[in-house]
C-alpha cells in the first residue's frame, strides 16, 4: 500500500469492508490486527467511540482506524487475499477549495433581481423549487442566525470535535446560499438560491479554519444517506498529482450511496493557472461515481483556476457558475455584511447541486437517473469536453 501521491495524511487509515457482511469485516480486522472498531449501526456513545480503535460507517461499509505500522501490514495482507477486507488506504487531509482573490470586475449582466449564476442555469425561469427534496451541503457548517434563512427548516450536524455547526469560516454558508438560499433576500440584494424551497441539511465536516479529513466527509455522507438526502454537495477536497489513482474507498462509498438514491456532487478543484497549467481533478471528485464540477465565468469561459481532465484518472463531468458569485456569508467574519462575492469550483458545485434538487423534484429522479438528466440537459459550450464535460448545468 502506497501513500497517495502528494497527499497530506492524518496517520489514520481507511478500510473498505465487504458490503455483504460488514460485521464479518469488523471481526476480520480484530482477528488479523487486533483492531476493535465501534459501528454506527450500534448507536455507540461518544465515549465508546473514543475508547475504540476506530469507527465503522455501516451504511458505507468503510472503517476509519488508528493502526500501528505492524497492524497496517496485517490489514494490507488481508486485503490482498480473498475475504471481507477489500482495500486499505491512508486517510487524507482535505480542505475547503479556495480560489485566488476576487477580481474587481462586476458581472456584465443585470443582477438587480437575480444573480448571474441563477440566470445562467435558468433557475429564475424554472417552475421547480426543490420543494420536498433533501439537499445536504458538507462543508464548514452554516450561519444558523443568518437573516436570509429566517423561518427555513435547516437540519444541522457537526462532525468536527469541539465545534458546533455554526460557521465561523463562511465558506459553507456561501455554498448553502447558492444551492438553496432565497430568491428574495431579507437583508437586501439579488436572489441567489437555486433550489430555494429544498430541505437543507448542513453538515460540518470542515473546521472553522476550513480543513478536515476523509473520515469527516464519510461521516457526513453516511448522515446524508441515513436522512434520505437525494443530493450531497461537497466543495472540498485535496489536490493530486497527475496520474494519481482515485480512492477505491471513496469510489465504493459513492456507488453504495447511489444504490441508496443519493448523488454525490463535488468540486473539481482550483489548482489550475490557465492557460499555462491545467491541474488534474482533485480527490474525491476524481472518483468515477462522484459528479465532478468545473467552473465558468459570466462569459461562459472556463475559469482560469478550474481543474480539468488531464489524464485517465479523473474527469470534469459538468460546469457551473463559479466566478464573482454572490451569496450568503458569515457577517461576523466578513466585516462587510451578510453577503460576499467569491470564486472557485466551490461556488460552481452548489449551483449544480441546486439544479439537481430541482430535477429531483420535477422528475422524481434519484441516483444514476439524476446524473443522466443533469448531463443530458446541460447546455453545450464551445469549449473542450476535457474542461467542461457535458456543459453548463441547466434547470428543468
């Protein structure tokens, strides 16, 4: 087992277990390596989880464990032989994707009523609202007291030890705003939410500093699945070197989520410096069963920072508005009020997630059907598919 190329790791390990018998996988970890992991299926207490060597996310069939080098060797040997342990990977550190600072150029469209992003995806003229669809945003949390969300039902959960879901960073609140914020902001300004009547599930998987780990993401995905979320939006990840294999464990988690009707949508990453350098799609968006999102600007040009398809490992599947994007923010942190304009594939991703919620409402689509409808109805662009995939996402 090798380290993910160029990756920052936590020292813990991810273990993929046979989805037909997660319990057998747990027993095998104990047998070959003496590792005892508590399962989310057992309603273990926080103290029991803390006392265990790791946690098993039952819905996903994935364990996150603390292991010595000798134990890792034993687990790896078990994964190479037939049995209930399939794959062992180092756990990565992940971050909220941030792009270079905003430009001073305003969007070349009238944003007095709706943001250019809503107009670009056609959400402002769609009859769909996302009503009845559960949409999860896994990020830095949510500014619970934000005035634009007064009266909205927002389910929250923090997966960061020692931190509440309240978003002292701002990134998560911005993403939730684009995905499911209001069409008429109580605090003024244009409407900016794509699926403005969707049921919001805000999972804090990144700290107030904007960083986290694979285990937090997996915990958030399991939470979203358990709550019947049709869409999971993740504007986060880790950069990878060209040719780095995608995570087999996240790929299996994504396929298992799809089988339960949950589509995972993730940002492609912001490591490019176009036109000189096009960086590969990052982790976990480079997994084949996770919908990878690139970013375009108001002129439908690819954003200079947007990662692209540069090898056979990861590809961009679709693009969304990701430059000069106006949305909700943590006013205490920004110093400029409850809204902010920022850019990144992080901003494009919730636009796609919001449109996914609209399609889920209108057509009852889930899983692979939802992915197919997003791709089939995207607006084709005069740009390489390696940069924009199927094109610019469009509301039904």
